[in-house]
């Protein structure tokens, strides 16, 4: 098997994905020649090119650099979102190259380290980013491979020379997280998703049970109360439950008002009074409890935890404010599962109970829309107005009869609604701008690319 130290070049198929890009940055830091393909350029790929990656955006074997054509010294890393018939992938498969999934490589890099892993259908990006911030700003320190851009560090990769702790966002897609061997594993949620991979809820929950088997015998499992996951931890693993207001780790004396959220954090070992959330939305109470639990186990002090929670600036596309004025608010959120949309809606309505909240939602994947269109409609019906964009296909081919109208037709009678083609998103924002008080752009697709222009339109209304 090829050793990482013997690699001279690394080629990425899907280099611009948020998880992949952390590995792009890692191998650039390690002094390797890094190149790759992605389907579309973005602000993130622009930054990767500035940092030294050689990227292209056309499926074309001739654009693979000479430095990446030797099977003896080139590692090829791919995302499962890349189609199997992709011509560049076919060239590498037929050429005898060492080809690995992103998750496999992450497992190899972090082997021998103490992995602090956040998993779950939703909450894992904020929880892992928050945990990395808590540890990094404490005397403990850590490295991190994140599934979102930390606003505190302007990156999804954090490196350290003084700690063996590495915070990892543990992704359940394609069972990727089963390549990890956590020291601490947190499971934030387990609402069925990716049924194109898992087939049914039972298989999805089974994968999380298998994930708990991967925890080191000297490790810890921190699991949200009430989940249907049945852990199968090794002997020696300590298990704790957390929740918003009950569990081994929980909050008490929650105070919400004047744009702030403050609570008292209770753990099995101590009570930390007056913890203030740097990103004051309700869902971050639970994310914060899980993050503080992991950081506390790793040795962060009460004072460090309190300071870190207040200074946490959030992750890009996770309840991300772009305009925050008295009469106008624009934010974006990565929510692409019905439960994420519901949590986002409840948090926004709680913050802006006196304002009209409009959601601009781009469904992600035909299969997810087919599986959950009724649940999406129920969650979206919590908003005052919904603008539904056509489905972002990502890795999928269209499915007969599956369009955004499935969701549209099931929206509640009390909700204003309209359909929108992808090409007309900015035109619709222009048309609606005088009626917008709070606008949230929702979804995991490419609608995020339009947010800067949305901001301009709304600020110049």
C-alpha cells in the first residue's frame, strides 16, 4: 500500500467540495503537487487556486497535469458525488492508480491521533466547528478537518504542532464515517437521510450503531437524548447523554432577549454560569452543549469554554447573516433536510416574531425531494412566504415526476408561495425586494452563489 510520505502528487476529483477542499489545503501544506477537477468554479475554488492548487472545470483527461500521471507517486482522491463514468476517473482506474475516497484518506491522516468527531443528520458542521474553536483558543489546542468554513479562522482546515487532538466532521453519506476511529464521538441527530444510499431508516440507524463500534476503548460517546440509535460501544467507552434541558450535559436558566442567548451549562463535573452564545440562535444551545462537553473532556477550563462560546463567530452558510438591520435582514443557511429547515424556521421566527419571513428554498437532489416532499412542505409552511426554486441535481439525473412542485402543492394554505426557475432567482428577488423584511436563502445547492448579489439588490432598494 502506498504510504502518504511517498506521494509526490495528489489529484482530486471534486476538489471544490467543502470536505474535499480541507484535504486540498492539507496536501498543499504538506508540500505535495496538488491538482484536480470540479464541475463549477466558486469562491472556494478561487481561494484554493490562490493557495497553490492547479484546478480545472472541464471534464477532459488532457487537462490532467504531467505531475499527476505517474501511478507510482500520485494519489487520486474522489468524492462519491463524482459519476462512475466520469472520463478522468476512468483514466485513473484503468491506469492502475491508487484511488481512495475522501473519508479513507481522512482516516489515514488522523490514524494515531485522538479524533474528536461530530456526526449526525444535522448539527454536525456547527458542532464540529464550534468544538474546534473552543479547543484551538484554549491551552489544549487541536487540528481540524471541517465541513464548513470557520468564520473565526477563515478556513475549513486547522493545523497544530502541539496537540494530538483532531476535530473531524464525521459524514454519514456513503457510510464515510466508518473509516474513522474516534476518541470522542458525538451524535447530534439521526433523522433518516440519504435514502438513495441506505434504502430505509433501519439501515441508516444501523450505520450510526456501527459508527459507535469504531470508538476507541478509552474513548467517549456523547449522544443526544431521545435518538433511535442503539449504540454498540466497546468495553471501556464512557457514554453520556446531552440535551437542551436534560441529560448528563444540559442547559439551565436559559435567557433569550435583546439579540442574546445566555444559559448555565451543567456537566457531570461542574456548572458554568452565564454562557453567552456568539451566534445567538436557539439551535446553538444544543450544539453548544455538545461542543462544550467534548472540549471539557479534552481538558479545556471553564473560563476557556465560556470565552470560546462568546467569541465563536459561526460557520459559513450556517445561520449566516449578510444583512442585519432593524428593518431588513438577509441570511443564508445550508438546511437541506426537512428537520433542518424546521429548526431554521423556528429559530428565525423566534428572533423575528414581529416580521414577515420569506424563505427562498432550492431543494437538493431529486431522490431527497421524492422521499421527503411532504415533510419539506410542512417545515416550509412555518415561514410566511416561500419561493421555491427548481431542484439542484448535484450528482443525480432527473427522476420522472419529481420537481419542486411536489413541495409547492403541499404547502399550507396560510403560506404565500411562488415558483421560480434557477435562472430567475435574482430577478424574483428584485421583484420582491420592497416586500421583504427578513429573507433567508435555504439549501445546499448553488443558490448560495447568488447571495452577494441578493445583498446588493436589497441594500439598494
